[in-house]
């Protein structure tokens, strides 16, 4: 009987220690095979934030609560976008800070396009984007920004 109680207690502790997966809507083109490459190659942690489980294809997140959320398969930005462009290694990102402290970065000149929402109060956008550069490198490069506001070459560069 004691063994059965111990097993039951262990099961309860195990279940209460499990974090729920985060519910998100997949992006319109999340089924693109390029998104599978991105998700498979993302890091287990981003800027010291642990990977979170999500319930949507092409979506992954880090932190508790989630401070970095990646969605692959979003609509590709128009070439005439007026958003500022930053470069992290060989990846160009359009930065939308209208919902600060949550910054939305969307790849520019990459197919499929990827969106990353970063809570700047929790993590440096430069550090987070730098950690994701390798995974984004698995998407096809289709162009570059004509004007780059900032170039971030390593995770300690200013944002």
C-alpha cells in the first residue's frame, strides 16, 4: 500500500511540475517546409530563457512567461515598408516598436518570412535575434534592405 501511495504522490508531483503548452495561432504559411527547418534548428534557450512548448505549427517560444515568441510563415513584408531595418549577421529584420516594450521583428528578404516578438523589458532584442540567426539561416535569402539602421554583429551590441 505504501508503494502505491508513493507512486501516486510521484505522479501528482510530476504532473504539477509540467508547464502547460502555450496556445498560439499558426501563421498563414506555417506549413511551408522552410518553417520546419527553422523550428528544428532553434536553440533550446535564447538569451538564457528556456524553451517553452507551444501548440501551433511553426511557433516556438522562450521564457516563463514567454518573452520571445517566434512564428514562421508570416506574410513577407512589402519592399516599400517604412519600418527601420536592422541586420544581425546575414539576416535583415524590420523592427516595429509600436507596442513597446514588445518589439516585433520580421525577417526581410527571407522566404518563408519569420516574425519574432521580443519583450524588451525581459531580454535584449539583439541577444535574442543573434541566438535565432542560425535557425533563420535555413530559410531562402531573397533580398536585402537598402537602408540598414543598425548592424548587430554579436549578442552584446546595443539595440
